[in-house]
C-alpha cells in the first residue's frame, strides 16, 4: 500500500468497528478504541489513544473499561512514567469465542425454559390452540438449531489455538 493508504484503511476499519459496537448497544468509541488497539503493535497509553481518536482522556478512560471488563483489552502498568497502557490480549479470539458461546448458551436456556413453561394444551381454548402449536413447534426447532450449533462448535477453540500456534511458529521461522 502506498503512503497514507494504510491510514485511510485503518480509519475505515475504526468506523466499521464503531458501527458494529454501536449496533450491539455499546458506545461507538469502544469500537474505535478496539480497532486502534488491534492495529497497534505496542501497548498504547490513554493519552495517546485520546489524541489519536480526537477525544478526551476521560472519555477514553470510561470506554476502555468496557473492553477491559469483557477481556478485549489488557491494562498494563507503565514503567517510570506511571501511565497505564492498553493492548489486545494474545488470547482475544478465545475470549470472543467464549463470550459468544456464553450468550448462545444463555439463549438456549431461555428457549428451553420457555418450552417448559408452556401451559398444558388440554386447558387451552379452541382459538388458542393453533397459536400454541406454532409457538411450540418454532421454539422446539430453535432449540434444535442451538444444539446443532453447539455440537458443531465442540472442539473449535482447541483447533483454533492449534492452528494459530502453527501459524505463529511458521511466521517466526520465516523471520516475520
């Protein structure tokens, strides 16, 4: 890429990440911080994050805690300057996968709980039976979907860790 092209790409990435985080109910600034950290080969101080994003240090401090809480970034104590620095943890993919799995597991439990709480069909009025049947069918199918996804994802984390370790080993052997 030519001069400045990567900077433009990184800016576009930050805006896409800001939209993704905003759509999930988080501040777009969290997405921008995350994108900045993903592109940073070294840990970055709060002050540098604020300067690079054109926001206040206080705003960064508040929003970076969201990333920390979910394990998407690490806070590192600085050396002699007493600043805190932030970076993406090496296991960020595993953390993201666990979060997705936890959310899906919670959703499956809610679906199964809903199915258990359905009223006895014998006590339903005639005008309720069709709605009851379609609800029961769709929630049962949804539970099956989640169970199939969980079965397919079984072992994915271990495979991912192995492939990443292999990739890093090859890269270090090739001097990258």
